[in-house]
C-alpha cells in the first residue's frame, strides 16, 4: 500500500472511531461514573472485542455472516438482546452503579476493585463482540485498501485490521479521559449519575432495537 493510501486509511478509521455508538457510550458512562481508570478498562474491553471481529473477518467468518441469513440472524438477535439487557439494567437496577454486573452476580456483599474492573472489561468485550455489524464493517471497509495484485490478501487484511484497532484504542482512551475530566469539572453528583444511567439505558435499548431491525445485507 502506498503512503498516501495508508494515510487515507488511517484518517478514515479515525473519523469512524470518533462517531458515537454503543461502544463510545459504554466507555463514556463508565468514565463519568467511576473515573478514568474504569473508563480505560471499558475501552480495553471494547478493543478486545474488535480483535475478535478482525480475526473472524480475516479467516472468512464475516463472509459467512454475510452469506448466511441464519448465522447473521442468530448473532444479530444475541447482540440486540444483550444491548437491551444492559439498557434495562441501567434503567431499573437499584444498586449504586447499574452498569456493574457484579452487583447482582457476586455472592459477597462487597466486590473487590479487581473483580469490578474484570466485569467492566468483559461487558465491554461482549458489547462489541456480539454486534455482527462490526464484523460486516471490516468485511466492507478493509478490502477497499487492498490492491487486486496483492498475493496474500488474508495477511494484509489482518495487518490492516490490527492497525485500525491500534488507532481506535487511542480514540477510545481519549473518550475515557475526556469523559472523566468533564465529570470532575462539572461536579456531577449522585443524583446526576442516576439520570446518566437512565439516559445511557435508553440509548442502549435504542441501539439494541436498531440492531434487531437490521436486515441481512445478503438478502
């Protein structure tokens, strides 16, 4: 790939990662509620989920999703159900922090900071990994930057995907730092956090319903 094409690829990836979606919402809500550390862990979970899509697309799983209505529908409904589930917990959970799954899953009353971070990471991972639109995005976006004369296309696909995810990591970390900074400067109190939970919950449910109504691109 020529330098100019590589720069275009990186610029396009940067703009795409700056676009708000369920991933950004998850990072921002954690950072505003608990601080930059938890926002960073949420960003790392999202990034780990993207790795799954990159490797899947490189070996052809995304092509299977594109070609098979059944495979796409199964992953679509799993992803939609998970987003709606997260949204409902944010709206109705009565604990201190609705987005923390460990509040209801852990057997002990007090959850260690390490376990809390683990749950935030895993929830971020599944928020991204169960979204088939991410897999299809890589299948549609990356081949545009792979020339027809390239011999080892899967390898180039994988390398471009890794580069895209590496760049997106810094954008996600930026969202976490900015949200935590804004939360501190704005002096948000617990009452405001409750409304943040409700707004984030409504948005997660909206994203889930939108995903559920997405048609299979192959149909």
